[in-house]
């Protein structure tokens, strides 16, 4: 395994920050999955891709954008028609899935070195995210497992709710430091802890 340098550099400052006099509203961390993969089915081959994903990961994913699943160290959600974002704590998911899928059914792209995962969790997580994205983050509109592909200004963010008050955000590695700083700034008034 090749050790990666953090894209956050000196922006990563562990500890408590902002207004935490009444407690910490959110925690911000870097979960560092071993694999971040985008899988796309050719038209009419969605079932073949869904079957390959289930065989390789055990995830049974819905066939519509936004639907998703979180189980243990693996997760996945629809980011567009015939397209899913998958994560695994282990490395090598792209190669294994590519072999299981076959080129006649779709494509698999390893995004592990091009994306950074950021986790935001806590009782004020929905409120902090609503500052940046025009989405309804309530649990009724955005249930556990589901995800959205959206933008904050020019920064693409793929967001999955991975727990009742926990979200994983996937951003381009080159924008990670800038996005991290903005997210921390937005969490200052509720108090945040960097882990």
C-alpha cells in the first residue's frame, strides 16, 4: 500500500474549534476509504452492473439516482442515470468489479486517488450542510443510504447519508483543502471537533 499525503496540508488542525461553549455541534474527519469507484452501465445493461456490484460487494443497490445502501465498510449510491459511486474500506474494488462486470456491460473508473472523503457528523450536521447546498437534508427527504451529486459553487460534491446524523462527502482531491476550510468556517457557530 502506498501512503498518500493528505490533500489538506496545514488546513487539518485536530481539536475543538469555534463556539463549543454549549458542546460540539459536529465532528469533521477524513474516513479514508481504500477504494472510491464510479461504475456506469451501458444502456440496457443496468441489471448486469447491479448484479456485478452485488456479487463483488454484497450491496443491493436501487436502480435510480439518489438511492443507496450502507453496510459495514462498503457503501454505494446512484449519482446519475445508470451510474453509481461505490466505496470500500479495502483497496482494489475497481479491478475486482471491472473483472466481474466485463467491458460489454459498462465501465468502472477508480477515483481513489482523485477524490477525498470528508465525514461530517453530529446533531447539527444537517444544518451545517444546508448552508452550502440547496438540498433538503431532513431524514425523510434524505434517508440513510441515499446520496446526491451536487455543487457548491464550482466544487462537485457527492454526498451520502451514512448514518442518522452522519454524512460522507466526496470532493475532487484538488479542491479538498479549499472545501475543508469552507466547511470548518460554516461549522464555527455550532462548534466543531476535527478528528
